[in-house]
């Protein structure tokens, strides 16, 4: 939708450029107050454009008011409004405000998932966890008792599990978390083989 001035009246035009059908704002369901404000702004803008005196201050007020009215119109209509400043000729596109129940539109393309790097980190983390758990279980089983090795493996697993659960959705850390979780599961196979 485009906000224009024809003579001393504000008009709204749909898509189609200069040949689009123009509609009086009073005919739309935007509220009488907003329609009246648009027409008052158009009259002032026309008067400023016709005046021969210095229009810097008046022109900036007209431009600012036009942007405000375009923003109100975008909010009421729920669509973007193109606004061509009658003083400077600069075109501005005003987006409607986002409603809380609407998801935000992505402005940028999401980055691709770094599979190669992520899987490398996961394999390394899994290897470190497997070696550490097997070293602990083997040493305790050989030097003390198999039950102490089993209890120590349970304590380590219980201590690490909450951290792994919390880190599973953190963008970069999740790769190490996935690897450590997989390594913990593989290490339990070795722990049970060592103990029994």
C-alpha cells in the first residue's frame, strides 16, 4: 500500500505503481481519527510545498508527521506502507509492528550446520571420556575392589549427567556434549566388562 497526496487530500493506493487505484482513507476501516489526521497532514504538506519561504523547519515537521502517520497506518492495516516524502521526495517503506503471537521473520539466512567440525569434536570428546572412565574403573578394580570401581563409575556418571543434559542445546558446546554422552555410554560397556 502506498500513501500519496493528490491536491490537498491524502489517498491510499494499492500495488501497481502510478496507475494503481487510489482510495480516500475515509472509505477504509482505519478509523475516523486516522483518516482525518491523514487529510490534515496532506493539506499542511501541500501548503508547505507551495510556499516560497524557507521550508527547512516546516518541511522536517511535515516529513516526521508523515512517517508517524505511515507507521500508524501500517499498524492498523497490518501491511507495509510505502511513503514518499512530499518535501524531500525520499521513499520509505514502513513495516507493520510484529504481533506477539507472530514469529519474527528471519532477516538473514541461518548458518549451515558444521557437521565435519562438530563430529570431529564429538569423536574427540567421546574418546577422552571412554579412556578416562576405563582408566578409573580398571585401576580401582585392580588396586581395591570391583564394587568400588562400579560405585566410582556410577558417581562419575551421576555427576556428569546434569551438565550434559543442560548443555545439549547450547549451539557450540552441544557437539562436545553429544560426544561425551556417547563416550559415557560406550565406557559403561567397558566398565561392566572390567567389573564382571
